[in-house]
C-alpha cells in the first residue's frame, strides 16, 4: 500500500515538473506614441487550440466617487461584483451591446453580481455622478490582463506556441489589428506601442461640495 502511494505521488510530482518545464514566462511592455509606459491597456492572447474558458469572480468597487479599477479584464462567463464603499449611493449601468444592465440606487453591496457572458467592451457609468467611468474587457481567452503603472503585464507559466495578440485601451486613437506572437521557452519579453489620446485623464471626483464620499 505504501509503495503504491509512493509511486502515485512520484508520478504526480513528475507530471507537475513536466508541466513546469514545458511552460514559458512571458513579459509584455506597452508604451504610447511618446514611448511612455502605457497603463490600463488590455492584452489578450488567443490560442489556436481554444482551451475551455475559466470564468473569474472579481470586483469593480465605487470608492472615493470613482470606479476602482478603471479597467478590468476577464474571460467570458465571469462574474463581477459592484460593492459601494462610499457614503453616498450610486446607480451603476451600462448600455454597451456586449452587456446592458442597471443596478439602481444602492449602498453597500448589490443583491446579486452581474455575469458577463459575451465577449466585448463594457463601458460603465453612474446615473448620479456623470463623470464616473470605467471599462470591463470581456475576452474570448483565459489569457487576458491589464497593464500596470509601468505598462507591464506578465504570464509566468504560459504554454509555448502561436497566439493571436490583441491590444486595447479606452483612449486608443484607432483599433489595433491583431498580430501573431510565437511564445518560446523559457523566458520571453515583447514590447508594443499603441497610440492614444494623450489629453485624456482618469475620472476623478470633483472637489468637496459636489457630493461626498
């Protein structure tokens, strides 16, 4: 019995080691047309093998009279909660074709989260605070992420192979055509540039006197 358990454990360990040895590490750096780091950009990698989607559960909060985060990215089928961390009530909605919904005036936490089944871009708004904006990118792939403040995204254990790479940003000046990316082992870095409207800024709450958090 002990020998069987040992053999079974060894087989699992070898399988895990094999998966790690066959995985690549991919880092992508994004910049705007002035070669400055581009935050809040979405990168989606679509594989020709089309693996089964793994929905996620995330939060887009209302905090300090803004949506946090400004840009989110999830695979289709994911569930999003919209907690209200402010003292004032919010009225969250979207008229986007990929998902139209409305959460009427509420405080704290809505009764139910929203499921996003259809790939596409969802623009969020608040009927009470017109300046509040945010975006949810719903992808056709599990490999989707948002660039950080230094314009970087990382996948530490991506399967080597050929991918179609899509880049999107809410302020982009034009749609960017997908490109092919060949991911090789063991470590790979790629860099891309996207032209955006440099005059845009993230929504910020107005000074005290127009509502309060």
